[in-house]
C-alpha cells in the first residue's frame, strides 16, 4: 500500500512539474510564450539578423512554413542573433517582414542548442524538447517540411 501511494505521489509530482519552467519568455510584443502553447509541438527555431543577406531571403520561406504547419503541431519561432529588444526588435521584424513569432529571450540554454557563429541557422526540436537537427544556411519551406516529415517518421 505504501509503495502504491508513493508511486501515485511521484506520478502526480512529475505531472505537476512537467510544465514548470518550460515557458520561453516573452515574444516580440511582450506576450508570454507559455509552455501550454508549445507542449507536444515540434519547434522550428530560426536565428536571424538584419545584416544577414541569406536571412532576408529565407524569411518569406519561414513565413510560408509557419502558415503551412500551424495545424500540424509544429511552431516556427525566430530569435534575433544580435539580441535586439523592445522597439529595436519590432523595427527589425517589420523591416524583414517576419510573420511568425519572434522570441525576445534566446532559448539556447532551455534546449541546450549548440552554438553557431554562422547565420542563418535553424534548429528542429521534437515534441519532447530534444534537438533533432541543426540546419546551417538558407532554408526553404519545402526543405524544412521534408526534414520534419523524415524526423517525425511521416512518409
């Protein structure tokens, strides 16, 4: 009986704690990106900068990808490589025409992302929070979709 109670308490504790600390901080508008928004989602996290030519070219592709995958439990996030904040971040997003959510805080520590000096760089993170792929250089919506399908075991 004691074992059973201990098991139930452990299970409840892990369930309660599983969502804790998984928030990704604020987005470009100051709204919290809560764990409930990303639980059980695959994530595509793209690092970009205004001065990066290939970043500018791939932004429309990532906008399209975000739209294509919004109902498939895949979320596209951007992160400004230079750490811009507030109005500077909003201005850069507008200048590049970014339509997907941009995180104001770098999630690298949260997901233990490998450091990259090259831009653009895109990470694919599975629905359990594990980094599955690091894509260096300019990406296309079709290329990222294909990689996601491979990693998810679809087709």
